[in-house]
C-alpha cells in the first residue's frame, strides 16, 4: 500500500520512577476462559503480569474461576455471569462494565468459546466499551460471521491479534491468500477498521495502515497452544503503561518472540511450551534494556 512507513526502531518503554506504585503501571482486565479452556485465561493474565502491569484482574465464568485463581496468585479473579457449560451469558452487562470502568485496558478473547451467548456478550461489551482494547482469539471470531455493515467496531483504540486463519475469516479470504498477500491485506484492514493489526506468524506484522513493523524475533518452537494468549496479555500490559497501541503491539511482539528465542536456546524448539514464554520474559526485558543502551 503506497504511503505506508516501514518502522525498524523499537519504541522506548520509559524507566520506572523510584516513587512508583502499582497504580503507575496500569490496571488490566482480562476477559477470558471457559470450561476446558481455563488455561487461556491463566496464560493471558500471567502475560499481563510479566508484561509489567501494576494490577491484573481476570474475569472468567464461575465454573472455572477457582481453577483460574489457582493458576497464579498475583492476579485477582472476578466472576462473570455464565450460561451452559460455563460460558458467558448476556445478562448483567452493567456489572461487567463496572469492572471495565475500573481498568485502564481490556484484553478480551482467549478461551471464551463460540457459544452464541458469548458472541452477543462480546458485541454488547464492545458497543459500550471506551477503554483501549486488545482483542484476540474468540473475541476476533465474534466479528468473522458478520458483514462489514453489521460489525460492531470498538470506539476505543483497538489492537487485533489474529493468526492467519482468524484473519482469513475476518477478511473473507483463504489462508493461502492471506499468506500470499500478508502486508497488503494487513495494511488495508488496519486502515479500514481504524485499528492496530498484529498478524501473527513467521515475521509477525504490526500495522495501523500508516506504519508497518515486521518482527524479527521468534521461532517455530512457539507454534504451540497458548502462545498467543501470553502475547495478548503482554500487549495489554504495555498499553496500560501508556505506550500508544502501535508501539505497545510492536514492543509486545518483539519481546514475546525474544522470550521464545531465549527459551529455545536452553530448551530446544520441540519441547518449548507457552508457559516457558512467561519464564523467559524477564530475561527478554533485560536484553531489550541492554540493547537500547548500546
């Protein structure tokens, strides 16, 4: 697309002031999980914590709340209304909005499932939401069946994080088309939707339709369930630390891939799992800081 600027330099995440407190680094609300997919909520919430968020709440159905709460003692969990098999109900949206109003950024989608009530709940929340948003997985799938006219576009700054299959559903093209025209389709979608798009895969793309970043970190060992959930939480945490959405997405995919590379160097690609990314994110942050000083 003509006029798209290629970005190569990484954004600066400002050093933390000595008098900082948890309110200084943002409150992230993660909306994630359902029966059989509680791990997605755990990984996303933990990704937000490892990304530096000051406070993380994970909103998840009652059926899996105890499991999610046991996954990490450093975030809080809140019960969301649910219906059939632990999935979200459309009722009590006002209560959900109270949690959103208390947050600085919302991460929505990992492990929510495909129940019709989930889709309606996502649409209703997005219609009312005014906070920055990172939308992934089943949050994105809620958009796919709808025509462009029917889509409920977020009114707040939004980061969409699809893999090629999810993006193919969003744009109504085949996965082969998406992989063959990654940059063109990604730039056009971001410009049309007014969002930041993170198109995952080898050489993950970050674009807002005006700027394009092609990520250089990451490896095939990261092609495992849950990796994207960690990324969603990580990007949300960076948004909560006052990085603008494009910069947060750019730094998020770089650190996420770098953590994967560090994990690969010690564990190998075959044995790498999504939880390893959480363990290696601290080293990735340290390397990023060191490299900035050179």
